[in-house]
C-alpha cells in the first residue's frame, strides 16, 4: 500500500474527473493538454489512478505515425454504490456501478410516513440482504440517500417544512439519518432532497445544458434547480420548495395548516383529490374502476388513465398544468434555464402532462426566451432519482479526501 498525500490525491482526482467527463476516452497526450501537464506528470497520475482501479485502458487510437496511442477511460466497474430513495410510502433500494447503471433494485413498503428509526433499520437490513444476494458485484463504496424532504446543507439532516409551519415537532426534522446509516453500514453516506437528486441526474446526462429546472409532480410538488452545472440549494436547503406558496384564492385547506397553498391545486395529492370527486368518478369509467371499493383514486392511477386516453383524467392534468405554467413562467423569466424536465410519478402519464404544460408556458414567455427553452419528460419508475442518488455518492467518493478509501 502506498500512502498518498492530499496533493497527490488531488492530482489523481483530476485525472478521474477528466476521464468521467470524456466517456469516449483520452490518450495520454490529450489528458496532458486538458490538465496542462507534461508527459511524465500525466504518466505518474494516470498510473496512480489505474492502481486504484479508477481508470483503465480501452483500446488504442489510430496511429498518426509510430505506435498507436492507448486510450484511457473511467472504470465505472471499479466499485458499487448503494442508493436508497425514500418516498412518502415506499423506499427504492438499488446497487449501481460508478456511472449510475443499476445492477439490481428492490422496493420496500416503508417511507417517511413511518418513524425514521424504523425506516433506517429496514434500509440497513434490506441493503445488507441485497449486497449478499449479489456476491459478483464489486464492493460497495458508499451510499447515496434521498428523501422527499429538504435537507439542511450545513448539517445534512432533513427539514420538515410542514411541521415547522404547523409549529409541530416532526420525527424526521433534524433526525441524524446520515450518521446513523453510516455507523450501521460502516460506509460513507450522502443525503439529499429527492428533487435535487433528480435535477442532478438530469444535469449529468450527455449533452445536458448547464442551466435547467426539474419539476417533480408526485404526491407532492417540488422543483430542482441546476445553475451553471451545479445544483442550487439556497442557503437554507429550501430552494425550489414551491408546494406551500400561497397561491390564488382556492381557500382549500392545506396539510400545513394554511389555505390556498399551491400544493392544494397542483400536486399529486391535488390530482388524486380532484379525480376522487363524485362528478369525476361518474364521468370516467377508468376512474370508477380504479376507485372500486375504496371510493377514491391515487395520483398514479390518474396518470395511468391519462396515458390510456381517459378524457376526464387528461382534463384534470390539463388544469394542473395550466396552474403550474403560471408559476414556472415567472421562474423561467427570472432564471432563464435552457431546459425544464418534468418527472416524478407524473411521467407515468406519458407525454400528456408535459406537452400541455409546455404549450401553456410558451404562451406566457417572451418569444426569445421560449425559443431557447426545451421541455421534456423525465424518467419513469424512480430512474432519475436512483441515477441522482448514485451520482451524489460517486461525485463525493471520487474527490481527493475520499480517494484514500480506494487504496488497496
Ligand atoms: Zn401548505
């Protein structure tokens, strides 16, 4: 084992960072140009990164005279990252490679409606089982965990804005989930708001713009903001918390104790509540079938029925999209992102919701702003949040202070 100083690890981390940014690979000469290093400098750092298993040779480039130069790529198979995406009712666990490629995943029937101690215990047990069932995977190096709650960027603890508004004590607020999991699993853990992780996933795909919004419509409503390639969390970790903005005069009571919050008219819960009204159940065979025996439907069922062309469900989603277009138009005018990704459970409705929102939004924007804006649908089935949680952990694991963990 060679013990490197932080300065050396910074240089190795730079090689790894450049390799990750160039999936087609680089030759020694190309690496040298990017890192402003001479031949020997590149060779030393490349060799160290290869000893750690983080870069490997992948063929050669066509020779321009002399020996064909070797091409070096980031080795995404050098380790495994565990992710735990906690939502309101469920938790999705996954094991991914270092590029966020999912190797296996499992769903647990527990989410933030359960006490944090219980969720923490179930995650630990299920992750251990998942790892034991896949002995062929490389060792787990760290954990990326997401919550449907903002996370205090200073303390890495969840914040429960609804409980704070109600003046109540939430069992999740300030719960030391990161430290608890790290101690139990004996692995480093990084934690984030799920919509911020989704925004991170959108920002690291090939060709992604540096400025984008990720709008998540699931049971709640949230906005992830990427500015200059970085997730913007604000000084409180509450940037993009739109659900409890006082909006319009619906007078509808909100779970935060106030009235007319945006969440009461534009969220997965609002969609489920609207679809469960007697008039809508009467007019939609799909909703009646979904509500059978319970008298109410879930937002997921509305999204699925809209994807199947159910007119009542399409109208419900249209009304929500029009409301959200007002809020988004203001945010787009201020922030000027290149792209808005619409994801969360609403992605199950197919392109219906995104296209209605896009049309309503474009009408409100300056033509120049609208012309430079793309609106697209995000991934379904938790794929964006898993990629984001994995990326969160990988980005941290591949920084110089963490690289010592890779020394064999
Ligand atoms: Zn509210």
